[in-house]
C-alpha cells in the first residue's frame, strides 16, 4: 500500500498529485514524520518518509479533513 496523502502545516490533506517530486513540507498521517514525494516513471507515485519510517503512534497528528484514520499498528497482520 502506497502513502497517497500528506498533511500540510495548515492541517489540510494534500494528495501526491498536488505536489512536485522531492522533499515536501508535508507530514505523515500516521506519525507526523516529514515526507518526500516519489514521482518516478516505474512505480506508482507515492510519499515516503524523508527520515525514519513511521515513528511511534503516540506522535500521530490529527487533521481537519481526516480525523479518524486507522492506526497502522491496529491491523493485527501476522507474517508467517
């Protein structure tokens, strides 16, 4: 699953289609970490964490447009 949205400093959601490639001023919906727009010609356009991937959920930020996004650690996925 690719991360398609980031949170602007104003608290509004921004789509990957609305930004140019490279480092952005957007934050991760899950952890608040900074995001880089990955817009190449091979993979689907998406955001990636600029630094460390998803910090602990206790640092999660809330948005005006999407306040009830499920937490990534609540899916109970098991790898065998």
